């Protein structure tokens, strides 16, 4: 019998599983607390469970859904962890510290099928979806690694979260559970490269999560070159879906825009972008490119990035210029996974 990842069960599903094992009603809350309040990572630590029950749980469920293999950087700045999964696949998560915030950026797929030109994950193809338990496992690993409390979760690592919709939403609900990790929905961000049907579906979920849409170009011609998804879901349709999302949820959407020198960072691109977003309450995050071997583009110089931001602001668009966190430790998604054999990553337990 294949084992189930226990971190992929909602509280109700865990209760049902315990009922199927004819356990007393108090067992499910006990186990839930061990998983998400005490956050133990071995069955023997669950001291108030009889040893026979611990053995039975170990037979049926997997507890180690995300195992750290190596890390680069430091948790009190920016830290990237290479994570091993139960089937030997590998993914990455990034931990980012800022005053008052401890954010983890988690992966939702092994690889990705969307082939964005500037992304290592996209260049190496798709292998499989993650289970909700593997997403929750990444968050638990981050909570363990940060010395302070984890405050924010961003579904923006390897993979397209809305291409793995059900597992992503299930993970959100497990993270949000008040008896468990209790991470508020407004502190959870789901990112998308612009796949329209699941954006429409997300608008109906009644969740207060933040939505972040990667634009990276202000017109179809350029966006289709950088992001093939644009050929199927062009900008006019995407912006229409974003407007409908805002109308349904009243949640302001954040648009991500990676600045690539000489490609999409000219003042006229900023003017086009401002026009595109002029009828939609929005924020724009400008992020200098983290160079990857698979893409010849370079990060915009600071001066060009500032001109771009000022042009947006003069047009009334709320824009923030971000530091590309961790470009020095190859933090663009997918890079650590493909460099493991040659880089200077240190074992995660050091
Ligand atoms: S940027 Fe995101 S959607 Fe695009 S290829 Fe990379 S992981 Fe996939």
C-alpha cells in the first residue's frame, strides 16, 4: 500500500482517517497538534500516543514530506534550500528575511511546463505536480529553519501554482487552519504566469489570499517572446480576467515585472505598462533579473530601473523597485536544482 503524506490531509481528512482506524475522537486533535503546533518530524516524539498507534501511523503515513538536502545563504537574510522529496525528486524553496517579516517562497511542481525564457525551471521541462503535503512540508521546513516566527508564504517557487490548482488550494487551507499553523490568508500569495481559467476559478473561492500576476512585458509581441503562455492567453484577455477578479474579491492584484536590460526596461515600455494598468487597481513589483545560464539577458542597471519606476509613478501607478533577493546565491527559480553537483552549497544540517 502506498503511504499517504500526512501533511497533505486537511483537519477533516485526518479526523476521517482516525475514525477509519477506530481511534477515539481525541486522537485526531492530538495528532494535529503534534504536526502543526509542536511540529515534530518523527513519530516517536508523539509521546501521548501509544507505541502501537505510532507504529500503525508510520505504516500508513509519510511524515517527512520535504527533506533539506543543502542550503545556500543564511536564514536571517536570504537562504535557498534544496529539498528532497520521497521519490528522490528535488525542488527548491527560498527563505527571505526583512524587518518584521519572515517569508518563504515555495515550489508547487517539479519543473514547469510554461517555458518562460528567463527561468531555469521553465527551460528544463515538467516532471510532476507536488502533493499538498509537499507544499506544507516546505513551509514546516522554513518554520524550523527561521529562528523567528514565519509570517508570510508565497507560492512563487518552481512551477505554476494554478497549473496544480487543487493541491495548491488544499495546501493554502491547511496553512490557514486556525488550530494549526494559522497563517492568515492575507499573508499567503499565489503567483501565476497568467493562466486565465484558474484565475476565474480562484475568484469564486471566497479566500482572502493575495494574487500576483507575472507580466514581464507591456505588449503581446514582447510578452509572447518571453512567456509563451501569452500566445494562448494574451494581455487583453488576461487584464479582463484580472478586472473580474478584482470586482469579485476586492483584492488588489500585484503585477510582477522582471527588468531585463535593453529588452523590456525602456521608458516607452513603462508608459505602455502604465496605460495597460490604468483602469485596474494594482501594484507593480519591479524586480531586476536574476541572470540564469539558460537565458542571455542581463539585469537592468539601477539607473534604468529607477527611471522605469519613476515613469510608472508619474503615470499614477503604485510601483516598488525590489532588490533581486539572492541573485548572488542563484535564487532564480530552478537554478539550485540544476547546479547541485557543481556548486558550493553546504549540507542543510550544517
Ligand atoms: S517563471 Fe514560473 S511559470 Fe514561468 S517557467 Fe518559471 S516556474 Fe514556470
